[in-house]
C-alpha cells in the first residue's frame, strides 16, 4: 500500500516539475473546469449527501455545493492579484535594494477530508491548492461512501490523474498517505486524529494545516434578544444533525433568563422541524451507527427537556435539549458532534470566562448580547478560533475572514485569500543594484565603519 502511495506521489511530483501548474492562466482554467464539473454533477452530489447524511436539498446546496461554487467565483475574481509578487519596504541600511515576496506553490499537497461536510471540506481546500499552483491528492472520508464515489468519478473525468487524484479507503490508506513525503498536508477532522497526522508529518518535516474542533460555547447574556437567540442557536446547532465542527456545543445562559430561553428553543424546534422531526425533510441523519451509539451514551434522560428519542437503524436522533447540566456530566466531557445541546446557567460573567479559559481552546465561540461592554470583555479575555456576536456559524461563510482554530482546536487557517496563502510558500527576494556598492560593509573594518553602522542601525 505504501508503494502505491509513493508511486502516486511520484507521478504528481513529475507533473508539477513540468511547471504547467505555475501558469496563472492554467490555474484559472482548472478552477473553471472544477466549477463546470460540480454543476454537471450537482444532482448526483445532492443524492449522495442525502444518502450519507440525510441532507435536504436546501442544506446541501447552501452549506456544500453552492458554497464551493461561490468560493470558486471569489477565487477567479481575485487570483491574478494574489499571485503577483508583492513589493515590501527595504531598510535604509540596504540602500540601492528592492525587496519582494513571491508566492509560489509547495508542490504536491494532500487533502484529507471529514465525513460531516464531505463535499465542502474536500473541495474548499482543493480550490486553494489549485489556485496556489499545486498538484493535489484528495482523501475523502470512508464514512460517506456515496459522496466519495461521486467525487472520485467527477475528478477522474475532468482532471489529469497526475495533477489531481482521489484515493479512497480506510485507516490503512490514510496512514500510508500521511506518512508519505508530501510537500503539504491539509487535514480536517478530530483532535485525536489530528495529533496522529501532525506526528506523521513531522517525520518528513511536512508542514500541516489542521482544522480540528472542540467544545464551542454559546453564551447568552441577560441583555440578549432571546427570541432571535433561540432561532439562531437552534439553527446553528441542529443543521446537519449537529455534525458541524463550529456548531454551538453547549449553551451558557444567565440564570435570570434561562427558563425563557429554554421555552423559546423548544418552540423553535417545533417551528423548524414539526412535532415529529423524524418526518421532517429538513432534518438530517447521524453518519453511522457507531456515532449513534456514542451519542446515545451522552444522553441523560432525567435532564432531557426536548427530544431524546432515537432510532439506531435509521441513524435518527431527535434534536435534543438537556437542561440543568453540570460541568461534570458525561455530555460535557467531549465534543458532542451531534444533535444534543446541553444548557448550563451562570451568575457572573467572569466566572464562566475563567471556566472556559481553563478548558482546551474552542474552535468557535458565540455570544448573544445587546451590551457592548459584555461583548468587549468576552472577545478580549477568551482565546478561541473565531465566532459571532448575536449569531452562530455564519462567520465561516465570509471569504474575507480567515477560518481556523487555536491551540488544540487547530493549526493554521484558510478561506478566501487565506486559502491561497496557506498553500503558497512566500519566497523572499532582495534585488540589489550593482551601481551602489557600500565599501564599509567589507573588511577590514575601521572605527569609522562602526560609527556609520551605528547611525543607520539603531
């Protein structure tokens, strides 16, 4: 298996060495080709997303297919500007010189995707890698086999195999891939597997981007607009049946408004998904039975105030609210990554700031408040990857904002220009004129040389 991976890598490296991918026109052509391929396979991708995750047509387009189409348009519009060498300032001590940064591709990069957004989280890094001029090997998740099959066929029909290829398989092939000497590895998945990827990459000194996760808190202040908060929290949490890395993992609500918020969220669940969410065409499914079993083990029926029902064979778990949860409960010991929302209350904002800061740094944080002072205190005093004020999840849809974690929630960032820069090496070049040749820099050095140096280097 390792020999097969090395052979694939060698083919890609040889193609990269031809230099064709460095041509900006070629990159734009490939982005256009990818866009046409996605549109041509939209129905198949949609059906695959429904089969693997129970996604509705709206959710599939908004969060996966349409998302990457819009991203390609953004890249196409800006790529020529991003690829130009950027002139930067040069210190006076280098008089007669000019300094530039040249963005250049790494070579052949590996993109390992997760199961929760199996189209977006494979193709979005691919867009950045193509734009930066790299060759790419894609490894979609084995837990979404229908999407993986469509993706492989789509790529094979539209791109040269030695330029972009798709490798399918389980743990064994993933292990072989991450231990190969790629020029860059981009991984999206769990913290546990992220550590394995980083360790494997370190053996070959391969740079990595790790998009991981964690328990992302959602704070609801006493001054929040509770009606809006209820809708936006329920929407962000239960899209894709809670299988979103930036979904609100738990709610911290001020004790004075807790009961009202819970009632509003219960009402919102019914408005969104009906009396029986299992019959709703807009509510998804858990990816597999293994994940179902893990989620069921997190339920405490004594604390469930909405939902709590499930059907293992259909991979269905109702959108579930758990109230009066404590920090010691099992549901608070790991990232939930499913349709269970624990609700805790607090009295003093400073207490929960200290508590959140004592835990691993979250990928996202959400705050609902109409109080600017509260907003400033939370933003300035809690470390997290990114987030929203008075909303959930939507910060990652802005291509002008970098998306990534901090600490255990991730290494590096992408989206928009940050994707281009992630997959580009910034080569530094100083161009020096031969018409200016300062003799004081050459030995033997005199007292006059030192004094002059002190004047220009302070």
